[in-house]
């Protein structure tokens, strides 16, 4: 969905968004129950845990220390995401964008830590959020409110929806 600003090779080379520090587990992607059922059949070694009205990957057993900075890789990343478009979480499809609760409503915000996007002008992401990509994100969030996250200080608000 963000191929105009992020190439597959950029993402596969980096993998920043596919690894999670203990302190950033709120960022792990969310799946609906139907998708988790399919993933459990296809990838029996992958583990999931409930989070609100959805499920997320359970990577707790991948951490070897108590260090909040230690990272664990998503089980579906093998030199890039192995999930097809029908199984890939929407969170992953739109990263580094996030739908967040903001000032009593919702906003499309930018995760400020993506190494590739941080090298681009903010206006590039603003255009995406204001256009068709933002419209698709807003529509998905309306149908799947489990993807909505709490606002985090420092995340630029690109569009209030």
C-alpha cells in the first residue's frame, strides 16, 4: 500500500518494523480470529495471544534477557515477510502509519522511527495520508476498530479522521 515511498527491498533489507523491543510490544501487528485460524494451520510453530478483540504474535519466548531494549523478530519474517496479501496484517501493510486515538477522535499518525521514511520530507507521508491511502486506512479502521492504538507522544499527526 505504501510502495510509492517504501520498496520491498528497502523493507526486506531493514526489517526494523519486523522486530520488537520488549518496551514496544504494543506495536506488534494485530490479526482477526479468522486469519489466526488460517495461520495456525499453515504455521503451527507460530504462537498468538489475545489482545483486546484481536490477536497478536506471541514472541515472549524469543527474549533471552530482561532488557527492555532487546529485540525479537516476527516469526513471519524470513528475509522479508512470508505472508501473502490475504494473511498479512493491515498494521504491517500501512507501517509506519498508524491509526490512533487523538483528541477524542481518530488520526492517521506517523511512527517516527522508520529509518527509510525518516530520510524523506514529512510532506511525502502527508500526501499519502490526505489521499486515497488515507481514505483506505480510515475505512479499514471503521470496520476493524481493533487496529486503533492509543496516541503516543512524538508521533506526527498527518490527518484527523
